[in-house]
C-alpha cells in the first residue's frame, strides 16, 4: 500500500465532500438549512452521467449536473422561503425525491461506459517533495477546482461586500431588510448555489472520482456526511476543506486496507471477504458522530457562529430574531 | 408579481383533511407524468399497484404483512416528531431490533424445544431493548451535549446496517450465504394460516401477530398522547418549547425517554419482521421501512390512528411497487407525496394572495380576481 497514492486518492475522494459541504455552507450562512444534499447530489450524479453517456461530452455532463442540482434546490427554496415550510421536512423530502427520481432516471445506466473528465499533472508543483505527488500529480481537473473554490468561498463570505450581505441575511434578516438588502432574493440565490455545488459534487463522483452509476449506492450517504461536516467546520469553508480531505483519506484507507495481507507484520484482520471489514466500514459514519459531538461541544451555538437565523423563515414586518 | 401569505385565523378541520387527500392525488398525478416521461404507463402502473395490493384476500393479507413494520416504525417516528424531535433513525433501530430478537434464537442460550410462550416474549423484549438502546444514543447526545439528532440518527443507521451485516455474513452466516439459518417454529409469530385447520378460509393468509402488536401500540400511543399528563408534556414541548420550559417541564428528560420509547417501537417492528414474516435474519431485511415511516408519520400528522391507515397505503405501494419498472418508482412517489404534503400544509395555514408588481398604493384588500386560495376555498 503506497501511502502517497492512498493520500492522493483521499484528496480526490475528499473533493466530492468539499463541493457539497461548501455549497451547504453558502445556503446555511444565508439562513436556510437544506438537508437535501444527498438527493441533490444523486440528481447531479445521474444527470451528469447520463449526459456524458449520451453525448460523449463529460464537460456538458458537468454543466447539466450543476443546472439540475440548482433546479432541485430551487424547489426547496420556493417551499421554505416563500411558503415558509419547515426546512427540516422539506430537506428530507428533497432527499427522498432526489433518491427516487435519480433511480428512475438512472434505470439502465448501470455498467454503461461514459467519457470522464481528464486527469492533469501540474508541471512544477508536482515536484514539491511529499505534497506535490499527493496534491498535484495525475489528479482530476475537479480536484484543482476544489483547491480554487475553498479560498474563493472563504474570501467571498468573510471579506467582500456581497459576503457581508450574505452573513447579514443569515444572522439578522430583519436588520438586513431594513438596510435594503433583498433577504428573499439572496436566500434564493444561495440555496440555488448550494444546489449547484451539490450537483457538481454528484457529477464529480460519476464523471471523475469513481466513475459509473450504481443506483442510490452511488452517493451512499456522502451528502449526509457533508451536512455533518458543515457543523464540524463551524460554517467555515477552510475548516470544511480540512474535514473533507480528512474524510476522503479515511474512505480511501478503508478501501485500500482491505487489499493488504499484513500490517506491520501482523495479519490483517480487515482483509476483503472477512466479516470484520464491516467494522472498518462503520468508521466514517461513527467518525461523523464524533466530529459533530466535538463541533457541538467546542462552544455553544452563539460562539461558534451558527447563523442566528438558521432554519427560521423570514417574514417581513413580523417580529422575529 | 408578489405572493403574500396571510395566516388563516381558524382553518376549518375539513380543510386540513381535504388538503392532505388533495396533496396525495396531486403527487400521484405528478408521479404519473414522470412515469410516462421515462416511457412507462402510469395508468397501468397504478392499476397494477391497486390490483396487486387490494385485489384479493390473499394479496390484501400480504399488504397487511408489509404494513406491519410500517405501522410500528411509523408510530416510532410520529411519537418523536410530535415533540419536534427528528428521529430519522427508525431504520437503524428497526435493524437493531431485528438483530436483538434474532440473537435470542441464534445465541444458543435456549435449549432446543423451548416453547413459543418463552421464545416470543423474550424475542420481543430483546428487540425492544436493542431498538431502545439504539435510540438512547442520539437521545442522550441531544439532551446532554446538544448534538443534532438528525445527523446522529442518520449516521447510526449506517452503523446498524454494517453491524447487522457483520453477523449475517460472519458468525451467524448459514454456510456462507448472506442470511442466518431459519428460526425454529417456536420462534415464529402465529399467522392466520396456522389456524386454517379450524377455519378453512384462512389457508395461505400470512398476516401474523405483529399486526396486533402494531394496533395495540397505536392504541396505547393514542392514550398516552391524548389522554395522559406525559402526552400533554410531549405535545406542549412540540408546540412551544419555551412555554414548556416555563411550565417547569424537564425537556432533557423527555428527549431521552421519547427517543428510547421511539427506538423500542422501531425495535419491536424489527422483531415482528424476523419472527413474523422472514423467520431468519438476512442482509436485506428492510427495504427502507424506517425511512418510509418518516413520510407515514407526516402524512398522519403524527396521529397514531392515522399512522395505521397511512402505513397500509404505503405497504400497498411498497409491496406492489416491487414489480414495477423502473425500480425507483415507489421511492420517487414517496418523495413527491412528502413534498406535496408540506406545500398543502402551507396552503392550510396561510391564504395565498397574488399581488401586482405596483405596490405604490398599498391596497388593503386586493381585488377579488387576484385572490386565490389553494386546496380549499373559503375558510377561517
């Protein structure tokens, strides 16, 4: 087991979680909880994959996946922002809907080959000792897109004027409204942006990181892990990136360790085909629970900066937060 | 154009019922359109579902068998949701319950030939305890550490599945297959067909005692929620946590207890499934009962009696949907129904008013032509 290769693959796997988590951060910073990430990712995954299968163009697939992700999120936006439905229930509905619809639309796509996005090596950066081969050698273009997205998202939220408006809408919508900021408009925009990024995350699975369509096993809970990551990350894209790559590495390790006969001279209890591998496969999900406990504990909600208006519909002229 | 929502002061009772039924119909129409879009025949599909679930006494019995775990998991969700506690983990609690009940049989502690009167109560208790334990974890985490129960219950679903797979593929595997050996007859819940010697008409009917468990549980839960002090506390916490706190109700304790009871109900569903229907533990023991339960609880508006009705309808959908192509159709219909329900909910609580783009002179009463109230007509 070559550790460099495992970590490089971990970065690739983490990129999927990264897109989804950053998208959810945008939506939640605007005050809208969207638990439908899993469903949006599946819709993006199936839309991107089927487009690539039928046109042979993975780039077109990527764009279609993002559009579809945004459209599915728009449904959540209308229901929760205008119709003031419970954001938890609407998000759950979005997951059910996305899962079922993706299975219906993906019928017959299993085992179909599709053109995938290219892998690229960055000439000089790949030669950096240790980090170079992990981060910059033969990675999918989407991995590099992830590298760009994180600082951009952080800068946008924390250091720009539109980012200030975004935070205002999530923290104190009434005050933002009084300042002339369009609360509804911004919430729509960021919920849809979250969907676009979730669609991208889904397509990143089917068109780049682990190509293929495997029904609802394609995403296999990674949308929910992304939602958990947001709490761990305290709504900060950079912490989300760290968490995403960490989880990606864990996922990869779990796959790779099952192919090794001995670890440090000890016979590997987790060899593929043995029933103890199931304990290994529990790990990421248990880890999310631990991480969310840490995230919840490290400070009470106010101090870590969960958006104050998260989950609360905004009604103009009504007394609220 | 702007849309304004005006709260209905006193929505009529029939409006809520009409909106629920209307939502289901709208959802079926939308689903039908999607089925047609992907090349299926929606009318044939729906007729098939009706026929294969209610068409004869035999299939009706199978529908009730499928509805049995849905009643119990639906009640589990309804109880938790009534307190606005999002237990999304009924699936995992169901699996743990199935595992716990199976452990009674497969651990080899009871000698062969142990009578059913010993086996079945032990299995039920073990299943409920295992489910309650799996519910206690997120309950304690929520009550003591403020951990979001949606994430923890969801993650524990995956953990429960891998736990079950470990036993089914490993220690309890029947010669390498993904299932355990069949339980002895003493560990089977009685079925209607068991009495066919006395009553000839019952031959082949698979309805088992688990259905009675579900109905009794629904009755008890109704008594608790509507007629007891504890139920009043649960409803008060759900409707207004602040008022509950002022009233001196111990919210943390209620979170823990409700999660444990909710988990026990889902665990009993798991026991009923292995002992009443499958008669062994296997990898694919649940086609997502615990997730469908969420929609059932919502459709029933958390009312135990309506959970039973909703569970039978969804049991029909799952049972008959197995043969429908494409295979995701039942899951898709469930998602669309839930969406339609929450939209219908808004239309019951609010009156929609569509206003023109010129708000310069704020019109206190929009022209009658611009008024549209969905799903209902006049009320309130």
